[in-house]
C-alpha cells in the first residue's frame, strides 16, 4: 500500500508562489511516474503536470507551462510542484498521484494507481 500526502497549500495573492510537496510512503518512487492534478471549484479534476519514471521527461498543461515545475527528490521520496506567477484561475484542490504503469497517458487520471488526499490552493486577485 502506498500513501501520498500533499502539503504546502494555502492562500496566496496573484503573482505569488507556492511549493507543494507530496511525500510518499510504502514504496520508493524512484521508478514511478508522478502526476499532479487539480480540481477547480465546481469543475472536474484536470491534469497539471507529470514526471516520467526516469525523471528525464516532464509534461505540463498549456495553462501552467512556463510557470509550474514538477521535480522529484528520491532521497526524500517526495515529488514537488513549484508554482510561480499564480493566477486566480489556478485555484483548486491539488492532488498528487503515482503509477508504475507504462501503457497509458500521463495526462489521464486513469493511469494513476494511488492518489493523495489533496491540498487547497486559493489565489486571490
């Protein structure tokens, strides 16, 4: 059983930054692909960013390219989402997810096996 715990969310003004850690336990993440998704108020969960199992490839939603960065620290078994130049449209609950499956798209929720409980990010204008 793998547990993922997100933290670092909060209230921030537009233009500000936040870093969201997602700490994993129960299994090493060094061979896993990791993803971040968010769920804006009243909307469905959407893809934000993903990191391949090798950590050589990153994937981002068009809306966050150039502003968000996903990274991984294998020693801490933690994946991070650095969010800069935040906008009110970035508001939502942010979830991290993990998979050891290589047969699907990292952009899809269906490929991920375990999910965290989410952390709220609110960006005020």
